[in-house]
C-alpha cells in the first residue's frame, strides 16, 4: 500500500515552503496538482524534477479513481493545489475521502493557509471562528447564506475573488449590522495589503480603488452578544408577538425567550403571565 501526502504550498512567496514539503515533493513518484503549470513554476524554483498529473474541479472524480489505483500498487503520491492547503476551498477532498475509505495512509504536510494567515493578523477574535470559504455566485442563494450567518457570534472567514469582493462586503453590510472586518489581499506577495475598518469604511475604500487585484480573504467580526439583566421593551414585544402567533404552554414559551435573550426563565415566565393578564 502506498501513501498520499497532502502538501501545503506557498500562497505567494515561494520562500514559505517548508523543508519537509521540499523533501516530500522531491521523493514522491507523482505529484497531483490543481494546475500543472503553476506547480511547475514552484518545482522549477526549488530545482525539483517530478512527474506531474492534473487534478482539478473538472476531472477530480475520475482522476481520483486513477490515483487510488496507483496508491494501491504502492505509489507515493503528493497532492498539491495552486496555493495553500489542498482541499480547503480547493480540489482534493474527493481524493482524500476515497483514500481514507480504502484505508490508504493519508499524511498531512502542513504549511500555509490564507484563512489562518489572515486571521492571525486581523486583530479580530481568533479563539473561535467559522470558515465559510466562497459564498454562492447566485444572488438569492448568496443572500440566504449571509442571512443564516447574520446572528453568528464567532468570527467569520470568507474567500472571494477581487472582482466580487466589493459586492460581497456591500451585501454583508446590507444583511448584517456595521461591524469590524479586515480584507487581506495578495498575502505574502509584493503588493500585500490589509484593508481594515468597519464594513462601511472598507466599502468606501474599495469604491475609491480603480481596481482590486489578487485573491481576497475577508475576516469579519461576529455579532456582538447582547447581555441583558432585565426585560426591556424588545423582549416584551417579542413575547406579545409569540402569544399572538401561536398557542403554546407558558413554560415552553418562557424557555424559548429565556434562551434567546439569556434571561432567567422564571423572570420571563412571570412577564408572560403579566402580559396575559392585560399588563403592559
């Protein structure tokens, strides 16, 4: 049985390649690359001569089956994408999944990830985050995805092309409240740029640019958690709306409202009874 090495490669600066990655790429029988031309440039820089085969989104299913047969015969194969870590918003997942199901050893050769690199310099909370990657190109589905994330309190990380980044930031601003964000553009490359500020400020900066170039990583602060210590008018209105829309046990409704606002269930329960009795 062979081995599949999942090798992270630089996202811009070739010097970011790890010693271990160089050793693996120099010793394997075959390198499966998202684009053999891009990987060829990296290998040339590293003075590595290796056999290359393409594995991209259009041939991943069939090509993965071919590679699995090679691995079963004892082949040592490296999987790389154009930049960063394979299968993270890049081709490779299907091959790795097939290998795991066939009990073929899969070995990670860690290195650069644009998402982690952007998070590390963002200045936005990194203790808990959600990696969304690329949102849908279809408007209705994209807006629906953003609405689903609008109440998420964890930091959000998106990938987006330079042509669509202004549209994405504008739609996030429309769907969510104005919050802090960072756009990391051309990470590790000569024209590396970090655009920081609130969503509205970043939109103004992008609108003033003649053009945006290079792949973008957007780090967005999560929704701020509202900590309540007493029942305000918004909570009362929410209770009234629930009472008018559905018939449910007072305890059940109290539990829902309590969980939503982080208030004691007993306090909400008493307020529901007060409202039912005609109180305001």
